């Protein structure tokens, strides 16, 4: 294990204070010497605590087979066999050594791929610090940190096309089914296949010009924004972002170039399907919105109320991502220019989609909509083979 840098810093400071006391370089008398002595004792106690913690880490090891499915769901948000499934899907080929261990690219730490996958899931599903996870995985915090980011990059490189490219094939196969279950839930429109909306992810207050760029007057906080399209089975089919928190939802709509994508893909088998959004969006053949204004007819009021009951599904999807992968819902960890908050959020969305395919979701129960299987979902990755 790598030398404990924190312990080295404490020892160096202790040595300086001891030399200061021994050589008698103080000209301020007894009061200063007493203060230095107290600080020396505090440092000695802290070093002993670091030694004890290091011993506990060295004695511990990670074994996912010792955990039940219930424990795995709490810690990793997936059952044990499904953690193994995700591990098998991550492209480890270029970073495995002769013993089948994954080697990180920077310091060349060696770790089992299954353990690296569990670390990825554990980190995204908790706000724990690295030092809190040391004993759980039996690895030093520096090793955990580098392994996490190496695994995160591999995961993103393989699965990001699932949510960052428009899902033509999914809509082609399931548009009729989606529109049917939404209509049966009370939608006055019989051609709605999903819902579009923007979401704000709160971040730590940045310094300099970033404060103004990320401040949302509507949310009254610093944040970054994402635009997402969700479906009645709980999947987030497409996501765009992050962009500055001050941007309006229509600004995200224009920057994402989703208008041309919808124009080309929402006419399926001669039927014009559409997404439904709030009044912030412009009315299009492929995007429907509620009636706007201060006074409505009885029919318009009923229409808005009926569509609001089904449009709430997109808000449930945003809530579930943050609820199950709480690392992206802790503003102090999301520091612009320091931590890759956008990467964390996109990977959390992909993992949420995996959960929907494996276990379903509240949205799927609400619409009585069966989600596709994990195999069907993964077939939408370019050049995919399982």
C-alpha cells in the first residue's frame, strides 16, 4: 500500500515542534513552551489514531460474496448477480494484467474488476468520504480514488451512447406501446410517447465569473442544468448537458439540436408521435404543450389538468436518479472546475436505466408499462455484443 501521506505530514510537523522545544528557540517564555507541548501531544495522539486506522485497513478485504442481496441493494443499488453483470459489460480488456487484475493508468494500482465495479456503484450511491470506505474495501483512499475514476471513464466510454444519442430504434419499436399506456392513464392525446423537461443539479458556489453563470434566478441557487426525455416505463432515453444554471429550458432545447432529431424520428409508420412538455417549450407537431394564459375555457382546464397528471412522470425520473445515486445530490461535492459533476450525473442516469430494466420503477407501475429487458436496452449501443 502506498505510504500514508497524511501520516507523513503529521510526523514532519511533530519533528519540527520537538526540535523547536529541545533547542529552546523560544523567546516568549513558559506560555509558548506549554502551547508547543500541548500541540506535540495532540499530534502524537493523531499519529497513533492514523496507525490504528491503517492497521484496520490492512487487515480488511472486500468480498462481495459475503454480502446478501439485501445488503447489495442498500450499498450498491443492485443485487449481487447484477453487480457481476455490470462488471462483465465494462470493457476491461486494455487494462487487465496476466492475473486478470485491472491496473489503473496513472499509478498502476491492481484491483479485481468486480471490486472496481462495486466501488463505482458504492461511491455514486453514497456521500461517504474515501477514508470512510477504506476499511470496507481494504484499500488506501488514494487507491480507491484512482480506481473509481478509471472505472468511471471506462463505464462512460462504453455506455454513454445509450443516453447521449437519440434512441431511434427504441422509439421505432415501442412508440405505439408508449402512446397506448399514456392514453389509458387519462391523456387526452393518443400520440404522446414521452416527456421532455429540464432539471437543475445544485452545485457548490463557484468563485469568480462562475457564480453569475451558474446562478439560477428561478431556483435561487448555483446549479448546472440538464435536458432529459423520459418514457412511461421510467427510462431516461436521452439527456443533454451540463450547461450553465442561468440558461432557460428553451436554450437547452436549441443547443441540444433535438428539434431536428425529433423532426426526423417522430413520424413512425405514418403516425406523427410527439413528446409533451411544459409551456416553456414551443408548440411543434412533435412537441405538444399545455394551454398558456390567465383564463381558460372548461375544456382547456381539463386538458391541462389531465396532461399534468401524466407529465409528472418526468419529475419522478429526476427524483429517482438523485435518490438512488445520492452522490450527485450533494452540492458540496459538486465543485465546478474541480470535480466532474456532469460525468457523475450522466453515469448515474445510465445506472438508473439499468435498474429500471432489471427491477422496474414507480413510473412503470403508475402507467402499468413493462420496461424492456437489460439485453434489449443494451442492444442500442453501437457495435454491441454480449
